[in-house]
C-alpha cells in the first residue's frame, strides 16, 4: 500500500478532526516524540528506553518498505497535521498461521478516551480482512485496563494469559492474549 494514503476521516469525541492514514517519511519526528513520550510516561508498552532519531529512522524506513510491499499494514492517526497514534498488524509466518495477524497500537497521552483507538482498531480489522486474515490477536499488559476495555468494545475476547511475562519497575505483569475472528 502507498505511504500517506488516507483511509478514513472522522471527528473525535472532543471535536478534533482525525485522519487515519498510512505513515509517511515526514512522520519521523512525530513517531519519535510519540514513542519517547510513552517511555517517559512509563506506559504499558514493550519499549522501556527512549529511542534515538537514528533508531527511529531505521524503524520507519523498514516500516514504509514493508508497507509498500504489502508485507505488513501500518496506520497512523493524525490530528492537526501531527501523528498522535500508530498501529499495525503483522501476518504470522508459516503456512499453518498465515491466516492470523498480530495487532499493535500506541496512542499518545492527550488523545486517549476520545474514540481514536476504537476507530483505529475498526480500520485495522477492515484491512486485516482485505489481507485475507481470519483471526487477529492483541496482547496487552494486564495492567492496561483502558486498552483492554477498548479491545473488548471492538469484539476481542480474552483467550489466554501468560503469567508474569513482563518485568516492569520491579514487578512482574501478566500479558493478556486477546483474539477476534474476522471471517
């Protein structure tokens, strides 16, 4: 899929205009600011150390290449010409799991609880169906109650738990495995 392609426009619950689109190279600084703000916040995500611009540039270059080759799908939420959320799904490898996609999503503080995450998930599910996926999974930290609520609202169900998977700030946190059939 082409970079910067607009898939949806909507108004968030607070009235702000949101554009859901594929990422583009010009998002580099916004992406870096987004991930590093989540690290500072000690958000329930896998990344725990701030990233450098060089590291983020390498990631974005790989992301855009995989997007254009239809190897992976990425989505950015833009508000006021700034990327404030990123999400993707990766198709599992191997013949036995090529019908399964794994979703990831991050939303910047100040843009949560206004419907952006819900619209992102709905759009990801639409795109996953176009990729021929039948099931998608998402694996939040058990402490991320806000995200789990959104996933349930969109139809994900808990299908497993990996106890004490993540060590964060001296404590072990369970990972919840959630899934949704889409075909």
